[in-house]
């Protein structure tokens, strides 16, 4: 898929975020390659720990796993990395398609530092045995509340990327065409065979596109889209039967079962609300 990133303007946005919060943001593409960051270089602790090949591999694995999890859940994910630093990551999506990730990192929670300092030092000494304590003391220390607030602000930055078109996608991409076709034909046959016939692609390619760009299987993606559309219709006053028919799930009981599994609530309850 042809994704275009305006790296100069992205860096300007990240720099403004850092000026306001003092925290570092990094933007990755959908293959976990770093596109830009501000500050550009890692903090001293991360720079030193990544000089060890074992730690560098753990850092990469930790980042990739966090990106995968946030892509699957389609929401902000705050977590502790393998070295004990608190980080947050958010998928950059358009029309449900994953284009990359924005990550807040290299901070240490005041609460974690106060309660687990010795454990943090013991772990870091595996990779930087001569200077672990000093480097941990020098980390940017923030309260959990400050980190959560900055992470929420990062979500706003993600929205800004689309508004100002700092990230854009070629409209001719099969991923974009597939996503829009599904959105426009939720009441139609959207089986794997039907989609493969419509776009002239193999099942393997269809499944690979879904896994790489939708963060889930093609059936799960379609189900999620149908539930989102049904929710919108229910809130506008449609009956459960009307909402079910509009998204191609004509069996009332099956629709209710799918809807509850996806949202935790029966569609009739959503309509009453």
C-alpha cells in the first residue's frame, strides 16, 4: 500500500508536543520502522541499554508486541517495557486500516520508581553493569496521572495527522478499495469467496491484507464494521430487526448473539438507551 508521510511536518508536531510535555514521541510505519521522532535520539538510559544486543532485541520485541496489541484492540495501550519504563502506543488508522503507530516513551513512573527501584537497577545491571543506578535516576520521571494525560493528548495528535493530511494513502490501493467496498455493502454477501471474486485476488492475499492492515481476520473485520453500523442505526431509532437487515444479518437471534459478543450488550438495550 502506498502510504505517504510528510516527515517534516510530522517532526514539527512531535517537537511541539515535546515543548509542551517534555516527553518523546515516535512514529512508526505499519512494519514497525521508525519514521521520525522528537527528540530524535533515545535518552541516555535507552541508548546505553541498547548497546547490548540482547537488550536491543528485547526492546524491539516489546515495541512490536505493544503495537500489535493496540492494533487488535484499536485503542490506546499504556504498558511497562521490559526495562520498567512506562510507554503508550496508539494505532494510526484510516477507515479501519492500520497505517502505522504513534508511541510515547522513555519515561519512568514515579510510583514504579519509588516502589521498585532496586528491582529496576538489578535488571538494568544485566546490560549496563557499571552505571545502571545513575542512568535510572536520570530518567524522565512522571506521575501515572501525567503519563495518562500525555497519552490522551497523543490521541489528539493522531487525529490532527488526518486533519492536516500529514499521512495520506493512495486511493487506488486495494486495501482502501476493499475497506470502502465493505463499508458500502454491509448488507451484501461479504464472504471470503465473494470478496476474492470481486477483487480478483486469492484467499491467501485477502487474509494477508486483513492481518497486515486491519489487525484481525477478514471475518472479524466485517463483523466489527457491521456492529458499528448497526449501533449507529439503533441510536437513530431503527428497530433491532431493521438494523440487523441493514447489515446483512437477517436472523434476529444470530444478530443479537453477534452483537452482544462484540459489545457486551444486547441490541435491544442499546436501542432503549
